[in-house]
């Protein structure tokens, strides 16, 4: 069994920023990077809305910058994923996939949330080349272009409306014959002349040489009047939800019905003393790198305060 003052589970803007703060506070910190070192931003080609990069920056490069900054302040960073948690009493115990058990006085959960995809091979093929799960992250690249958004809930309507402010045309591809979104979001979509809703449609594939040039669509899939056709688009945005990576913590921390960890208003505190959550694992609303980084900073500060108050520092 290994011991540390602070264990950070997950990387990305939240985890790395938390490590920068705990490291600068001279707190021995161990960080496990998780399934996707660097988080979701490593699947993004260019990040243009993170302060400090006026010309934009490659997502992987930005995460590497944050990682190196955390290392500079003494954080020990390891590859590996947490597979079991015991948060029943302090010090807390986290089991890593290789069997290592880490005993920690404080824990920062920064495991993120994974975007749901349709499960098409073409989604992987065109990742970063026309397929995105974040309109506010990547919409800027589709100014004066034609895009499609998949989904029928509030998020999909919100993304379609946002993209309509940039693109010349937005198709909202909806599997059902109705929208699940709230009335006000539906009204915004139907009132927007740039948005066309394609009810009872499924995206079954994508095509293009150096990026997405179109989508293969099926109307009324499985019905006698089923029809198939190709739709010319420059980008496809998935808005069918996210799944927070919180499963191993759910027996101990409070979550909403989807699994997002609930924290005390305006803080990263989970209700368990010394256990904090930061980033997308506790943020169903914004899912932005700068907000995740800010919550990571809060978590790092809270760790310092907790350890000081407990006389553990």
C-alpha cells in the first residue's frame, strides 16, 4: 500500500490544474491519468477559447503544457485507471487497475465525462476531421458552412441554435418524430430560419476524402416506406448526452440521476470531508476547459485548507 497526502484521479484541465495548486502548496501529490491521459481535449485538433493562447493551440499540446507545469511543482504523475474506491472513512483507499492500493488523506475526483456517440466506425475515422461532441468548442471552425446536429433534447437544440449563429445551415437530425427538448428550446429551433429539423432520421455513416463531406441518412428506419439518401454537410455534432465517469464513487458521494457528482454550491466539496470533485464529472451544464481548470484550482485550494485545519500538512 502506498500513502500520499493528496490523490488526484483523472487528468485533463481539472486534474492537472489541481495538481499545480497542491504542488505549489508543497503537498505531496500523486495523480493517475486515467483512461485518456489529458482528457477529452486530446481529441480536439485546435482550442481557440482558452485564455493565454491568442492564436489557438492544439488540444494535445495544451494538455502537455499543463502536465509539464504540474510536474514542475512536484506532482508524481502515473498512467493507470482507478477501478475501486473506499471513501467510507479517512484516510481513503483507491485501487488502481494494476492492483496498487493508494491510501490518501485527500482525494480529488477529476475523472471527467465521456460523450455518447452513435457507435459508427466513421465517427472514429473522422474524429477531429468533422466529427465533434462540443459545438461551443469547435463551432467556430464551421463559420459559413453547413453542419448537422444529432439529438432531440435540450442540449441538441441548444447546440443547433448556437451553431446557427455561425453556420449558413444547420440540420437537426432527430430519431423520433418529436423533440424531447423543453418548450422554449423547441421554439428557438423552429423559429430559426437556418435550422431544419429532420424527424425520424438516423445517421448511419459519413463520407469525405480529407474530412466530413456528407452523411448517409435513413428516413423512417425499418418502416415499409424507409428511404436512404446522402446529405452534404461539412461537420457532424453529436448531442445525445454525456456519461460522467463516476461509477466507482457512487456508493459514497451524492450524484444526480445521470451520475454527475453533486457538490456544495460554488465549491468542489462532495460532502465527504477531504474528498473533492472537479471538472466535467460534476458539471452537466458547461463542459468547458477553462471552467474545469477553475474548478481544479478550487479543489487544490480546498485540499490545502483541509490538510492545514486537520494538522496533516
